[in-house]
């Protein structure tokens, strides 16, 4: 018998057709959807509160609907007991979108359709609120899957496939600059420069009509891209020299020079025909581009996926694993946590067991889990990384310690938070990494505000803010500016606090490539302060925070927002 699949995107159904019996009513499908998207066992009481609170006999109503859900799943012994999970023998399309890989997800018949399409649940306000968030989360995950499919196809030389995926992205979200950039890039790489030019013209007309401005500069730059030309006399030695020079320039902060040199190294490597050298060159280029901000994000992805494709051909697991780690770190900032976890899983699969890789893997995974509100799992992962570096020599350790401090701070364990942050600060000072010093300083300032040590908080946060601005780092600027807003609020300076919050929100703009979780953190506090002050910005800040938290699955922020909703919303 063919394995059973449950499809919840679009009109719910089961494959193979006719397998078992269809459920009667909407709520059995609602139960299956909720269990599929929650990453934990769900209690019967929780389902009753969501779907059956108004029933004459809530327990009996749940039992009947669980029986109908078993018909959907084809597992008579499933959904028993107090803690409910879906049986492992059943596949559900939404899990492939949120937590799967793109080759399987793009083949789903309902991809791009709404979760439980057309279904409403009157009288179940708590479930309908959850459903709105789940639909937003799946819409974002669908875009992430199609984006990954397009970039991976470009990296594999399948430009026409990439154009098909990118066209779906444009149809789903026509006002996202990156989708148009990707489609134009696919047309150019397919050799269809006329299609690229026509699409650029159409995108410009659309953006001007809808939002009164042109698309972002990378959209225009994509149309100007040309396919790489090989050098006449390729040299492996010259390629290695170029790679070394590019790394040196990147480490020195001369990013544009580094990118120019590394692009030349990629051209040279391609001309040598040495696939291993090509993989190494693409990886170095991708790593440098990943540090160049959101404007170069798509180019970074393409280079890193190319490195993976080439490294897979040669069996070089080290380069492939490193490329997956860089992809995961980049998506962490953008809040695409499903992709972060999937790529980290790939990196773990290729992991050679060295402690050196363990520190970086644990730092990225721990930060992602923390952003999702899974603090205890995050701390467990972070401790794993810290334990892997007893000599405290890994370059990623200060960042790992900083995020560990963030985890303790968010849990109210301020003494432990301070210990981790102070150690991060010491290591950064020993290594003279001025650009990173603002990270632990900012969080130490937040802790001082929480402890009502406002004088110390001012010193820490002002120093952190100046350092972050000098480094032009949007993440640390956001943390320190947010701390200064909290400081003003703690002093009772509401007008100053709101000005500071507005500045924080500006500095955390996604266009700058900052940490999306940190933006929502600031928006939550800003909305609460504005609501109390009667400031008209409360509603807009609240809505953006709610929509982003729902779309990305930031559960702690959703909990905080439940108590800060402006009355006008």
C-alpha cells in the first residue's frame, strides 16, 4: 500500500485518493494542522480551549473529532492518551514546507495555496488567531523554499528551472525586490537578456504604480550581470594567490577590493577546470558577499550554493559543510528559521566531528532556537558549543557567549547572563576585535536597566552605541539604541524614550541586513510604551511586530504582544 500523505495546503485531502475515509466537518482537519505545525506534544485540554470551549460537552466533542482525525490519518491507534502527536507513518505537506528540503517541497500540489483554504472557524477565536499566524508562517516558508530552489538551480546551471521558481515567487509576492532580482538574474544566466530587460521594465512600472518608487538597486544590477568569461591562460597557482589576497582584503575590511579579487579568482578557477579549486573560490566569494549586507545577499547565496554543488562533485565535505553554515548564519538574521535549521542539519550531516566546527554550529543553532522562544533547548545547544572549546580559542566563541548571555537575560537569570557577557567582552578585548565589542556591552547595559542601575546603564549603552555606529553594524546598533530607549523609559522620560524607539526601528530596517528578531524585540517595547503614552504610532508598531512574529514563529514575542495590543486594533 502506498504511504499516506495528508495535504493541508489548499483544499484538504488525502493521497493516495480514496485512502481511508474523509473526515466529517472542519475541526478534524484543524486538529491535524495544529498537531503538524506545533513542534511538541499537545494536550487534550489545549485542543479543547482552542476548538471546543463552547461545546455543551467539550470532552465528548473532542473525542468525536479525534475519531474523525484518525480517519484522516488512517491510524486507528493514533491520537490516544493525554499528550497528542501525529504518527510518524503519516506525512503532512506543511511539515515539508516548514522543515523540509526544497526538492520535495516544490513538488507538493498545494504549494503556494493557503493553509486549510476556504475554512473558517466561527466561535473559535483562539484557534482563528493561531490560524492567521500559521498561514503567515507558511506563506513565508513557501517563499523561502522557492527562493532556495531558484538559487540552487542557478548554482547547478539550470537557469530555466530557476526562472520558473523565481516566476512563482514574483506571482506570490510581486512587491518584494529580491524576487524580481532573482528572476532577472535567472533570465540573464539563461542567455535571455531580452526577457531580463522586459521584466526589469515591467517591475519598474509595477513599483512606481504601487508604491511610488523604483525597485532596489540590486534589481537593476542583476540586469547588468554578464556570464563569466574565462582567462586565456588559466593558472591554479594564480587562483590560489588571488584567493589568499581576497581573504586578506576581506579581513582588513576592504570589502569591495576583496570582492573584485575574489570574482577574478572565480573566473580563473573556472578556466582551470579544477572543480575543487572552483568550489574553494566560490566559497570564499560567498563568505565575503555574506558580510556585505542585504544588498549582496542573493549574490552570496548563489556563490555558496555553487560551492556546495561543486564540492559535492568532488566529495569535499569540508567546503560543503562550511557553505551550509554560512547560509544558515545569513538566514538567521532574516528570520527564515526553517531554512536555518535545514541547512544546519545538512552541515551537521557533513560535520567531520571536529570541535572547531562544533562551536560555530552550536552558536548558530542556539541563536535560532532562542529567537524561536525555545530558550532551554537553546541553552543546551550553546553549552555544547562552549564545552567544545575549553581553550577559548575559537573565533566564534565571543559571539556564542554573547548569545548565551542573551538567553540568560531573557530568562531573568541576570547573574549568569552577566558572567557570560563579561567573558565575551574580555575575549573581544584580548583579540582587539573592536567591531564586536558593542554586542556584549549592549546587553550588559540592558541588564543594568533591569537592575535599576541607571548610571552604569548609561555608560555601557552610550559606549556600545558609539562602537556599533563606528562599526556600521545594524544588529549592535539596534541592541544599544533599544537599550537607550529602555533607559529613557526607566527614567520616566517618555518623549525621549519614544524618540529613541523610533531611531531603533529605523536602524533595524531589514534593508540594512540587521537581525530581524532584534527588530521585533524593539517593536514590542516601542508599541507598549506608545500605547501607554497614547502615541498614534502604537498601532503600526504593534501590527508590524505581530505580523513578523507570526510569520517567523517568534513565540516569545507573540506572548509579549498579547498584553500590549493597542485598544484601537
